């Protein structure tokens, strides 16, 4: 009996098919070609790189660099799969310092396009050229050209029409290519002396679309890419711990966006979109960023190559950090220091522009409506009208000047006149002339002097040397209370106010069990609570700092947070939310009337705290109007 012989069903794929399969992972669209070729140009030591595109890169991607170039022997291997100059042995994978290393990109793109490489090594009289179309390779021929390398990729996916149909419109593909180039430009800036940078130029359809000079530093490149408005508000980040170094810039929270396109990390010169690094940046903005928005930052991180595994993703856009926990804390602290130095106050000009856009008409044509009678909640608080010990108003001694705002000038108690508007409210005293000593002193140091205007018992207005600011009294006091509570908890020095009569709170059995389980942790944050029967707890004490005691509300807030997160109350994120809610309940509220001394005390506490630009929920506490913005709004400039 003889065995039947069958044809084998397993076959070794041809090189062309293997490369086209690899192209599915590495080359997704023209932007992928641009990214891979830029990596090669940077690795070749280029100082100037030119990118020429046609039809968004679908028709042509050409990258020209002035790097070290390739000889004929290297050209012959350039389109070979897994042929690379970056690696030699397995151990090299443990300390990759180059941007490219897989040896897949050129072979992959040549299998789905009409590709050509021309290159001339430095010091050689003549270069060489090799062509490959859809995996069919030509021979090497001599080529006259400058030193460096030119790689052309034409008609991407011409031989795989199904892939080509997935490409988008020309402008969409161009935008993706531009994003890759701009990230590369930000990844390789010059140092402070103007050395070490790489210049990039992009031409599309024969027209200049983008360029940065090699001598431009990171700040100048950010300005070139994203404009002066953002660049002028950035705060520098710079810190070092051993061989780990971070530097770059972060933007104030008001520049945050719903997308992360202006959130850029660069690791050892490699642009990344890494989830761990993105979380580090967001954690650095905790408490000052509105939920759901992404912060804006441009950050360079330098690590020992042995502490990073870049062989994780085919596009090399993600990495694996070997000592992630230690690095996480260092980076969050370094970035947060810079974030807290940013100017978080909302500029008045942006609000004016927003109103302009929303109403779709120019302020020049607007007529202010008659405000009409103001109700009790709409009245401007008398707290604004300060009195000297003798009862005189700040207007005393002005003389009989005409009253502004259509109001009347009335005699002041100590001579002169007190100016009041039609609602009986006095305007702020006029600022001295620019040349006066008082004005010069005010510019030199802001001493938080009044008078202060309280509007709607909610907003505080005070003059600044160069304009004025509007303060949300509840948001500001909430931030101060939160920071003070957090510091006391962190120091283990929360002072508990014992209640004369324990407050009984009715709960479910499950909620009572939850409180009992975490009673000790709650006591550490200043809440003394114990079970009182199966469905009741007794609150014996709360933090002294809480201004409006509401034991039941505090307990229900804590239960809600713990039940929702499933974490103990001393977990960092739970603790912060609990303190957020407690500080909100215990702060000055909208509708609270404040006198001049209370307002000044609040502002002095804010200055001492140094973290007074947003409330714990990341809403702004201040809006500032500069004189320039006022003059612009009133068309004086």
C-alpha cells in the first residue's frame, strides 16, 4: 500500500508580497512616507531638508537632504527588506539611538510606488541612482548631483488600487504631511547659540508652504508654526535628574483644546504620541484644567537609550519606559512648576473678540442699551465707596468737575465733591498722570490698594497699574480654601472642630458600612464620623477651616466619591475631589456682600498662596483688561 502524495498548501511568499504586507503596517498614506524619509535624513546628519509634495503627497513625495549620502554598495541594498545601517546584533536593540532601525520603510514604500534614490557621499565626485517600481528593481547608474541624498516616491499605491481608494482629499493628505514636518521641525531646534538645528522647507505644487531656518530655537519654531499669540504666553520647563532631562514650553490652561494636536512630546529627538507621556502632561495640569480639554505643551525629554524600548510600534510612535514610576513623578513635578507660573488670568481682549464673533457685528456700530432700574441683586455694592477716617470720599478735593456717566456731582463731607452715577454709586478715583510719582510707584509694586467695586455681590473689580481686573470672589476663595485644606492634610495637621451635638445622617446600610470601613482615613482628612445604628452615622467633627459647616452634605459628598471610584478616601484623586467639594461648600458665595477690608484680606491671602488663577474646578478666578485692550475696544487705537 502506497501513501498518496498531495501538493503542499504552505508556500513561502515572494519578496514583493512580503514587502506589500509590511507596507500595510508601515506605509498608510503619504504622511507615513514623509515621516520615514525624514527619519532617514535626520539619521544621515542632514542640516537642511527640503520636502517637495504634489497632490498632497499622493502624486509625489521628494525628500532632499545634505547628509552623508550613500555609495553604490549601499544603494544596492537600500531597497532590500531588513537592510539597515543602524543595527548589527541583537544587543543593539537595547540601546537604539537612531530614529530609524527596522530596515522596512524603503522596501515597503518601493513595493507600492515608483521609487527612486539618488545619492552622493561627501567627498565623492559623482553619485549614483537606483529605481524601483512596484517591487521591480533597476540597476544602479551614475548621477551628477550635490552631496547628500534625494528620495522620490511617486504615485503611491498605483499598483494596489484598493489601498489608494482609502486616501482622503488632497488638502487632508497635505495637512497630515504638514503635521509630520512641523513635528520634525520642533523635534530638532537649534540650541541657545543657534547651533545644532535642522532647517526644513516644504513646497507643495511648486509653492513654498512652510520653512524654518536651522538657527531657529524651539521658541522661534513654535512661533513660526502656531503664531505669536500662543508663543508669547508659553512658560519654560527645564529640569534634570541624573541623565534624565526635560525642557520645553507649556501654555496657560486657557489655551487647552478638545484635541491633542498641540500636545507634543519628543524623546531623544523622536516625535511621539505616547499615552503615558500624554497622561503625565495632563496630570501636571490637575486642578487648573477644565475636564475634557487637552493641555498645550511642547516638551523634549532626554533619556539614556537603554532605559527606553522604542521597538514597540511599527510607526515608532509609542515607546515603553523601563522605570516608568520614578520618571512619572519627576516629570509631573517639573512640568507642574512651570504650569503654575503661567498667566492663567483670562485676558479681556479675548472676551471682547468672542462677543464680536458671537454677535456678528462690529463694536463700532453697537449702541449700549439703557440698563434701566437695577434690582437688589443687580445693585453695585456700597462696599465700593471707601471712606477716610473723617468720612471723606476719595473724590474730596477734586473741585466741581462735571460728573461722568450722566451722574451728579454732590458736595463731599470734607469739601470738594463726591461723584455718583444715577444709581448713587461713585466711580473709582482717577489714576494720576503718567509722570506723577504716585503712578510710577504703583507701576513698581502692586500693593493691592483699593477702592474695590463689588458687582452683583459676586464680582470684584479693582484698578491695576495698566488696566483693571475682575475677580470671581467665590472661585478665588474656593481655590484658597482648597489649597489650605490640602496642605493641612498633607502635613497631617488638620484641626478638627468638635460639634457640641453630633449631627445624625440617615444612610443606607451599604453606605454605613462604607463609612465604617474608611472611618480612620476620614479622620485623617478632618472628618470624625462613626456608625449610629444600622442606617445612621453620627458626625462628631469636621475641619475647622470649613466656613459653612454642613456635616450631612460633606458626608454624602464623600460617600458619593468613594462609591463611584471604588477607592479609599486617601487615594490622591479621591482626596482631591473630596477637598474640592468641601472647599466649595465652605467658601464665600456669590451673593455675599464684602466690605473693603474683607476684599483686601482675600486678595492678600491669594497673593501669599501663589496659586490663585483658577478655582479647583479649573474655572478662571480673574479676567484682566489692559489699557491696550481698553483702547482697542473703544477704537482709540
